[in-house]
């Protein structure tokens, strides 16, 4: 019973934090653009609004896909320790996390593909290509962490950084951190790696055909995704956090870096993006790995 | 272009033959231990010695002129050919036979007519033929005594028939030739088989031979030579006749 | 130079001439003639192999000749030559027959002509 | 009581001849085929644990101063592969009954039965000659199976055949070399003698192992022999492709586990890192295989070819797992072998069902079939989720084990390759999903139906199997560990739910992940259910703004974005493609051989040169015999 | 055992009788050949072997003798079997010349195997050459005439070499008996011996279809009818394989080792055998005419057999004998069926033979079995040969290992083209092509029986193992064995 309660609590927490992050992101972006921007809770309002509107669907696959997308990310979130707390007793294995996240991507892709809109398909194709681009360097960085700690458990990595701020992995492996940041940028779909959304070319790509509850579910997915991704970085490089508050602040910090980069860069073409990701972050990650292995 | 190829062939031929010649020269002048190609013949080491002494069966036997021996042919070449190595000789007959068969197989179907020749040849034909047949007959009957034998005799006899054709007269029909050929052939091998029945070995000279130097000597050899002569003459004549329209149907194809 | 060497040399030359002819001639009849030259060469060679210097014919003619047995030339090569002559005759006769057929089917006596039949079959 | 072992190989063989007689009665034939595979599965099931079961035959051929005896023996490893192979075959057989109707009957049942006969023989062979015999039998019959009396497949099969023949030749050479060492054809004895050889003559031992490895690599399509599956799988009968991909790609794996692994583990080989040099080569080959397989699969437009490359990539994982030489790696590899069997049979069967209904293999000509064949779609969907290694389905645990093993052996770059391949897998897996099952339904497929019942049953069973193994990996892991114990490895009995790794805090409770997933699903469903209802509209209604494509004189399938799905990505690799296309090299080699062949033929038609060649022959004899 | 000469005499007498047996000549030929087969089997089983038969009552080396050993009589059985099969598949030949020539050929190929005299051997080989030339030329069309004349010229040239060799042997050793030569061969000057070997090998290599002596082979097979192909392969080829054991392995070997006296020559022969394998298999690879494919494959198998004999150790010789038997049976199947297929499809091109295997599944299966045996797939007869060969080669020198690698590479090529052809039989028929006729039942039955034999030997090589072992024992100590047979007193 406690577990059920935990799960609901953690999920709601993640969704809430994620949505607020998105709101803050929009606010910051507006400020960078010298606009005023919406309030930080705007995303929550958006979701509620979308959920309550009537929407159109083409077939059962869209429903299935969107539910799958959210399922995957919430599942991932439940697997990640938040400031040492975890919803469900498990070993917080990194590889499990990586694969669980994939369910979300797959579900999302399936749902939008089912719409039959060519833009959506182009978006999906780009998203999947981009995924190959960022997963590899990101994983390489994580591999360094795993080898360094001789464990693939996030919890163990987290605990190893406890104590002084100098124990944080960001100091132990700065090159790896830079690589991970670059990969994270792509993972969150922010510029310069947002070819899959590219509102100007392919009309927001995957989202083009979504409306109402589907778009709402999409928003939720995105929110949880942001939460998960930032939480990973925080766990890996910033020592996790002693309390939930510091953990969330660190997350926000990571997120804001991404948002600011998003707003000052133009967009790469998809193949340029993949090339970039395979050269710079990958190169850095490999250098880091070699340094660790020696 | 064509000349180039011919030239190339010539060069290659000369190169090859030079290599072969050089090799043979090296062999001939080799001075390693062992019997060399150019060593003098040592008759004692070879089978011919026993043939000449007619002591194949019994190492110590001697023979006299006019006496008896294991093989009483005076012509030792004939003795080798028609007695010691009779099997080879009977196979030669088969070689000729198969040649004629093959000849008949491959020759084009259209044939010439036998045309009359000059009067001179036509008139002299009986005389010429008699003479040739006589010489042929002498050769195969005397083959074990003097040079000659079944093969040359057969050739001479067939020449007689050829002369007949040239003169415009087919002296023997195709069919007769076939019969002669077959009968002679079967007889040769029947004699061989008879040897097996009588003496337990094929191609054995089972007739008691006369004395060396006699006409009626050498056991089976004159008989065999007679058969060979007939067969060879029939076969060679068959070759000539193949070109001409005979009285006989050609039953292939 | 002994007689034997002369025999050997001449027979070898004949064989070589024949071998040369077989390779370089294109006309089938000429090839067959070359083959005949080889045959002749071989026959001479075989007889030469049995040659004894100042030897006698291996035919007994009288009781005198019995004493000369040691001096007689080897009869076996002669017997072999007789056989080989017949075989050569057979080869020649049969090959000429084939040549007639060849001329009939190919319209030429050149040995090259038989290369074309592959082409013709493929058509 | 006839020997069980003998019956097992005889029944397929006899049935093969039986079916030849009644080949035209396809329903009967394929039902017989199902019966045989069912019988095999049952017999194998009863044979579990009876490791002393043997059968042997004396041939009366003297070799190594003793009479040659061919023998089959029930051994844990062979049983493991044979059992799961025959279960898979049984499921495929059920599918085949429906598939081989009047229109689709490939009339290959007898050859397939011979193949099954060879299959049992390979897995239970006790001596090398039996192994080799069955291996050749398998190669030859699979050639006929792939070519199945059609011209275009025959061309593809030729490619397969040439590689197979290369493999059998090297295998024979290897077998005889090794048998000469041990003076017997016994497999275990040859392992021991090779281990001894490593101590004395390292290079020779590596050469001998290489001879075997080439064969195994060819049959399992490990780099550099990765290119034949795309041709052979694509052209073989559609119901045979699953067999090809699931069972036949495991022969090489079986060979490696049986023969090469024990040697690499026990022989005295200089170490390189935590493993040794040959194992590292194995790992690198596995890595290249999986990366290349993935990349090539991404670019493929033919769905069967695509999954052929996917199989290649999966074999790469398995090889990488084996190359770690650690127990976890081997566990992972064996586990993944079985998972691959299940997954690929699900995928290929669903594709076969699609082809059965549409007759089309090119993905971009299809689309939207999910709405007409929902069950097939679900099978395929679960198949790809599994294949991508996503929890909570079965592909995950085995991949996880392999990755863990690689990491614990510090094989860092191999791990990166593995990650690259399994991420790339999303790309191609999704491509088929989007192109075939999603998107616009072309007009000509408007009226097609769901796959027939007899096809649906095996597909459903496989789907449930994937789920079951995904939740309870012990279903496979228990036999895997039993096999490893039987082979003499030091492992514990496996648990139903958890898989173990060498790292600290890394024991993975797979069932828990399933619970987490279900929890996530529950929450997502709550959100879904509590939101406002939606209206269903046709696909054209939205993005074409209600104007039907036919109004503009075009067809709906023009809206399918599927032909150049990863075009930009492909262009990145274009400069590289020529380098890695070994089949082009092989084709060029074939052309050269053909040209030489034609030249020699011409030589033989010439009459003029005949005598010249004779003289040349004499010259060879003179030169060789005298001058040299 | 003197009666064994009936093996020669009866067909020769039959050849004369055939001149008059107008319609019955085929029947007579069959009866004679059947008698020969039964007679030779009786000899084989009589238990009196090995024995030397004196002809004409003169003891060797003065007279001509026949040597009957399990090995030679075994070959005789094979030769006569091929003869029977070739008679059964004849299509409508009626002329007496054909049957006469055939019977002479039969006698001559038996004689080649049995004879113990080198000059007698020469005559027999000339007889076979004439006989087979005549039979090749029998269709009298363009290609058969061209093939025949090409073969005749080559064979005559080669025969000239052989005759010179025989002459030199007589000149130096003074004897023509094989056993006598073998016992005296060590007396010869090494270089002279080399010359003799080279000349004799040239003579026999033409008939053995070895590259580069084999320019006649594809044309001859293409020119001849199916039954002539079976004769060419089953009678002459088998007799040729036997020749190797006698000329090479008895006359010119170091006693008891199975190796040639002259190592250089032995190596040259191996090179020639390997060249043959390589050239023939590659040439067959892209060949479209099925008869030529089979001809090339025949050459290749012959090269393989000779390679096996030349390796010279026990395993290799056992392998070579298995190859002889397997090649004999398998190739006979293929030639028999090919004849039917060509008659059916009206084309010599294997690409035009689509669908025949579907129409005649038994024939198709037999063809596949034959091909698999030739490729050396396990559980088919050819495999045991290949196995023995590889094993022997690996036990031999590095040179042999290289050789066996070449053999295995060519086996790949062979496998590709054979299975390609075999599969073509099972392709769907082109709708616009009609078969000219149906395959004859007796041909298919023959092929099926032989295919069963292949499988029987393949699954149970022990069936013929004792025969092959006795043959191998004979070869391993061939010289002393052979001399003991011919000269029991010494």
C-alpha cells in the first residue's frame, strides 16, 4: 500500500516539477528574447486546458502510442533515485533507465506515425536519427562513470559522491560532463539539435497531428522527460543532493543551461547534428574514457 | 595476323623440340651408374636370347637344324610374332578390323561407280592378279621360313583386288569380303580357344611342329598366317571397296 | 660414328620433323603425313635399338646360321615394328576416312575449322 | 523399444520421403510436418536430464587405426539449442499449414524435414564426422530450401551456397587437422588436444581454431560474412525465413560455444586486458557485425532484407557476449540466442502474414495495415519492442546481461558498439512499423483481412511467450544455468525473476521492472481516461483539411513518407558504403572466375593448340622432372 | 584361371559375329556384356586370385601374361558394368559397325586392365583409342567429326611417345614384361629412367584426361551420344585409373612405399594433377552445355584420383579408390540422365532443362544425389574418398597440404555449378517450352539404382571397405606383390 502511495506521489511530483520547469523555461526564453513571457505555471494550465478539450483521433494506435509514451517516462522516473529516495525498491540500473526511456520515444513515434501525416513521419525519422546521435556519446560518458565506480547502479554512483562538493563527478571528470551536457541538449530536443521539431519546416513535426488529450499527454511526457533527463545529470555529476529541494534546484540549473543554449543557437540540419554529436561529444567522451581507463 | 600466329607456333615448336633434344642428348651422354640408353646391347640380358636359342620352356635345351624345338619356325622374327607373342599379333588383326569398321562408320554415304579402265589394264588383269595372288600365297605359306608372313601377304592379295577395281572389275563382292573377314577372324580365335580346350592355355601352338626348316613345320603358324592373310586382304580390300558402290546394301544410318 | 649412331640420329630426326609438322601444320592431311613420319621414325628407331654391329638376320637358313645365333640382331624389335606398322596403317587409314568426313562437314581441311562448331551450336 | 535418439533422426527423414510422394496434398504434408516437429519437441522435453542417452553406428571405415563410429549423444548444450529450435519450428509449422495454400505452396516440406533431421544431428553430434555430415546436409538442403525452385531466389541462394561451401571446406580441413592431433574424431578429445597444442605451437593452434571459426562465422553471418542473409532471407519462402533466422543462424553460435569457448577459456593464451587475444578478436568481430548489421538494416527498403540485417546485428550481440569468456556473458549470449529465436519468429511470422495477404515485400508500397490486421500488428509491435531490448519484454534481460558482462570485462569500445547497435535498432525497427503498419492504407489493400486463424494461433502463442519470458526470465535462465552446470561451469541455479551481474548492486529483478512499468501504465491510463473523449475521423480529414487526395488526382499512399525514410542519415554513410559492401567484392570475384572460366572454355574449343598443349605438358614433365 | 582370357576372346568373336547379326546385334552385345560381367564377378569371388595367366603356354617374361588380382578384376567389374549401362541407354543405333566397334572396345578396355605386358598394353590402348574415336564419330555430324579427328591426332601423337618409351625400355632392360621391368628398374641410369617415365606418362596422360594433355575431352564428350559418354567415362576412364596404378605405382615405384622412384617427376605429376583440377573446375564454372560441364568434372575427378595416388600413403590411396568407385557411379548417373534430359529438352544447354526434375522427380533426385556425391558431401559415396585424400595429404608434406587446399577451393566451385544445375531441374518450366519426349523408364531405373548404391556406400562405406583395403594393400607393396604374382619362383 505504501508502494502504491509512493508511486502516485512520485509521479505527481515529477509531472508537477517537469511542468513548472517547462514554464520557467518559457519564461527564461522570453527574457532572452527581451519579451515578458508567460507565468511559470502556464504549462500546467495548458495541460489542463488540453485535457478537457475534445480531440480527434484516427485510430487506436494513436491512443495506444500516447499512453505508451507516458507510461515509459513515468516508469523511468520511478526508477531514478531523487535525492536518495526512490519510489520503488530497485537497483536503479543505468541501462534499465536508458531502455525504459526508449519506450516513451517508441510510443510517441508510433502515435504520431499512426496519424499518417508526412510531417509527423519526417519528424519521427529525424527524432530517431537524432537519438542514435546522442545516445552513443551519452552512454559513453555513463560508461566512464560505471567503470569508475565499478557499478551500474545510479544509487551507488550517487553515494560515491557524498560528502564534500569536491567529490562530485563534475570535478572528477569534467570532460565527460561537457560531453554529457552536449548530449543532453540533443536529448531534450533543444537547439541546435531540434531538427525533429523544426516548426518552420515541418510544422512541429511529431506534434503536427496531435490535439486535445493527445497533445496534453504529449506535454506530460515532455515534462516527465525533462525531469528524468535533468535528474540523471544531477545524479551523475552533481552528487545527487541531500534533500529534495537541493535536488530540484540542481535540476533546474541543468535545465536552464539547456534553455539558454537553446535560445542562442541556430538549428543544425539533421545530418550535421548527428555528425557534430559523433565528433565533439563523442570525442570528448572517448577522451574521458581513455583517461579513466589509464 | 595469321602469319604472326604461324610464326609463334614455329617458334614454340622449335623451343619445345630444342628442349626435348637437349634432354635426350643429356640422357644419351649421361654417365651415371646403371644401364644407359647408349650402352651396347647385351643379348644375354634380354628375352631375345631365349627366343634365339629356343629354350624358353627349358633353359638347358639345345636344338639342331632340321631337328625339333619348342618352336620350329626357322624365321625367328616369325617365331616371336606368331608364336611367342601370338596374342599381340592376333590383336593387330583386330586393329585392322576396327579400322575398317570405323572407316565404314565415318565414310560419307555417296559412293563412286566402278568405271572401266583402259583396255590394256583390263586385258592384263587376269595375269597380273594371278601373279600377285601367287606371290601373296607364297608369302603366307612360307612366312615361318623366310621374311614375309600373313600381313604382307594379305596386303599383296588386297592389292590384286585393288588392281581389279582399277581395271573396272569388282572381283569379290562386299558380302564375300565380310564373310571372309568374319570367318577368318572367328577361326583365329577359335584356334586360340581350341588351344585352351586341348592344352589348357589360349593361343598355344598345340600342333606338333615339324622339323626346323621344313615347309610343314612350326605347328599352327602357317595356318594362322593363312587366316591372317585372308583376313588382312579382306579388310584392306574392304577399305577400297568402301569408296565404291558395291552390290551390297549399306545398313547403317 | 658407328652405324647405330647414324640409325639413331636419322630416326630421331624423323621423329622430330614429324613432331614439328604435327604442331605447325594446319591442314589435316599434312598433320597425318607428319604422324606417318613419326611412325616411320619410331619404326626405324626400334629396329635400331635391336641392332648389333655386324649382326646377322635372325632367320635360320642352314645349320651354319645356328652358330651365328650370338651374332644375330634382336628379333623382338622387328616383331614389334611389324605390329607398329600395322597400327600405323590403321591410324592412317582411319584418320583419312575421318578426314574425308571432315571435309564433307566442314568444307575445308583446316584443323581450325572445328573451332567454329561451338559457335554454330550456340546460335 | 527403438532407440529414442535414432527415432529422433529417423522420423524426420522418413517423413521427408513420405511427403515427397504426396507432395501435392499440401495440407496433409504440412500437417505431417507439424506432427514431426511436435513429436520432436515432446521427445526433447522428455529427454531433459537424461544426459547419458547415446546412439552410435559403426560404418566399417577404418581411420586412425580404429573403426569409425558415428555417434549422437544427448548433451546439455545441444539439448538446449535443439529443444528451443524444435519448439520454434513447431510454431512455425503451425503457421506453415495455413501459409502453404494452393497459391503459396513452395513444396519444400521434404527438404525442410531433411533440414530438421540435420538440425537434430548437428546439435547432438558426439564426434566431428557426424557433426560435419549433418552440417553439410544442412548446408545443401538449406540451399534447395532457399532457392525453392524459383529463379530469382536461386541467384540469391547461389551466393549463400558459395559461402556455405567455403565454410564446409574449411571445417573439413579443420576437423581433419584437429583429429590428427587427437587421433580420434571425438569432440571433447579434440578440445583437450587443442588446449595442449596452445602450449606448444601457438600459431598452429590459432590457425586450427580459425578454420573452425570461419565456418561458424559464415553460418551465423558474423563479419566478414555478414552479407548473405540479406539475400538469402529475402528470397527464401516466407514461412521458411523465420526458421532461417531463428534456428539456422544459431548453428555457428552453437559451434563457438561448444568448441571455441572451452579452448579459449582453458588454454594457456597470453592475456590481453581481462581476456585474451583471440577472444578480443571475437569481440571486435562481433562488434563490427552488430554495427554493420544495424547500419545496413537502417538503409534497407525491403522488409525481409531489413530484418535479415537485424538478425546479423543480433548475432553480433551474441558473439560479443560469448567473447567475454565470463559466465555472465555466456549466460547472456545463450539467453539472447533463445530470445532472438522467439523475437525473430514473431517478427518474421507477422511479416509473412503481411506478405501472405498482400504479396508485397517492399515496405514503401505498403502502409496502414495495422487497421486491417490488428493482431498481426500487435505481434509485430511486441516483437520490435522485444527486439529493441525494451523492458518489460524478453529481449531486455539478455541484452542487459551481455552489456554488464562486457563492462565488467572492461571491453569499453565493444560496449559502445553494442549501444550504438541497439540504439540504431530503434531506427530500423520503427521504420517497418511506420511504413507497413502505420500511415496511409493504399486503396488496393482496402479489403484485405486479418491473417487466418491457423496463422493467428502461433503468432499469439509467440506473443504471450515473449511477455512471459520478459516477466519471468527464469523460464529460459533456468535451463541456461542447467546447461552451464552440465558443461562444468561454476554457476548457481537461476532464480525465476532475477538476473545477476558481476557489479555491485547490480542484480536485476526483471519482474520488478514489469511492476514499475505497469505502475507507469496505470498512471498514464488514469491521465488518459480522465481527459476528455475524442472523436474518430478518417486520416484524410485532418491534415489534408478534409479534401480527399482523390480530389487532386492523387492516391493516399503518396502521403506515405517511407521510401527514403532515413535519407539524410544514409547520405552521411554514402562514402563508406562502397568500402563495406563485401558482396560487391564477391560479385566482382565471381565475375573474374567466370571470365577465366570462359577463357579456359575457349582454350578447349581450339583444335589448333591441342598439340601445343600436349607439348607443353611434356615440357612441364621435363622441366619439373629433370631441370628442377 | 586360364579361362579368364574369355574376357577378351568372347567379345572379339562377338565383334565378328555382329557383322551378320542384323537386327539381333544389340541383343547379342547385351548378352555378351552380361556374360562378361557375371564371369568377372565369378572370377572375383572364386578365391583363386591373385594369379598370373600365361598366354600361349610361354612363361613370362617370354610370353605375354595376364595378371589377375583383386584390384584388376575389381576394375574389370566396373568397366563391364559401365558397358552394360551404356548399351541399355543406346538410342536406336542399328548398324553392325557400331556394335562391332563397341565389342572391340569392350575387349580392349578389359585387356588394358588385365595385361601384364607393356607392348600388349600399347596395342590395347591403341585399340581403345580407335574404338572410341569411331564411336565418337558415329553421329557423323560436324561436332562429332571434329571431336574425333582432334582426339585421334592427339592420341596418335601420345601413342608415339608411349611407343618410344617402350622401345627404350626394351633397349635398356631387354624385356617387355611389366613385372620384369619393375624388378629391374633400379638397374637403370637415373636420367634414362627419367626419360622413360616422361615418355610413358605422356602416352597415358592423354587418355587420363590430365591437363594440359586433355584438349580433346570436352569436344569428345560433346560430340558423342550419351551411351558413348558412358563408355568414355565408365570404361576408358576407369581403365585409365587402373593404368595409373600399374604404370606409375607398380613399374616406377620405390618398393613398399607407394612413392615414385623419381621425386621430381612425382612432384611434377602432382602439379599436373592439381592443374587439372583447378583448370577443369574453373572451366566448368561458367559452362552452359551440360555435357561439357560433366566432361570438365570428369577431368577434375581424374585429377583428384591421381593426386590421391600420388600422395602415396595408405589413407590417400584408400581415398583414391573410394573416389574411383564414387566417381564411376555418380558420373554414370549424370551421363545417363543427361542423355535423357537432352533428348527431352532438345537442347544441350542446362538452362533449358527447367522443370524436368518436377516432371520426373526420381530422375531429378538421382541427379542431385550424383552431384552431391561428386562434391563429396558426407553420407554420399564420394565423401569417403575426399576424407581419405585430405587425411593422407595432411599426413604428407607441406606441398601436399597446399595441394589439398587447392582441392578444397575447387570443391567450392564444383559445388556451386553442380547444385546450380541440379536446382535448375526443379525450376518451374517456361510456359513456351515443350518437352520433345518423355524420359525413358529404364534410364531412370538405372539412375535410381545407382543413386541407391551411392547412398548405400555413403552411409555404410564398410560395404566395399574390404575390397578397397585389399586393393590398397596391393598398391602399397605393389612392386614386390606384383613380381611375386608373376614370378612365383623368385
